[in-house]
C-alpha cells in the first residue's frame, strides 16, 4: 500500500509536496465551478433589484428633505410676518420679500 503520510508529512512518490497541494487546490476549484454554474442573468437581476431598492430609499430621503424644507420655509414666512407686524410694516405681498435673492430686493435711494 502506498503510504501518503510518513512522519507527519505529505509525500507522494516523485511529486513535490507543493505541486501536489497546488494540484488538489486546482481540482477542487474546477469541481466547485462546475458544480455551481453562475448564470450571468441572475447576477444582473440581483444587481437591478438592489439598485431599485436604493433608488426608492433615495426618493424617500428626497421627499423627506423637501417636506422639511417646506416646513422650515413656512416657519420663516410666519416669523417674517410677525416681525413686519411688530415693526408696523404692511404684511401683504407689496412688502419686500425677505427671502428673495439680493438682485430682487428693492434698494432705497442712498
């Protein structure tokens, strides 16, 4: 009988240990690849499902940010109306908009 283990070391007649282990690893790799073939369409489908889920999350985040911005803007407008009322300025639309860009703000003569 061929003795594979002698003195705690793997030995095959005429074959270095490193080459034998590399051959076993290669055979195991090939058997593993053949036993479980990967369908390229399946990976694409999984990637698309993941991307769709992330897109939904981003849309929800954008909706939340938009709602928070609208709420903050409404609070700022209520505050501006209160300030105008306290200072005696008219609170209608003819009053300068404190939220407009500088180019839209009417300038008083210097």
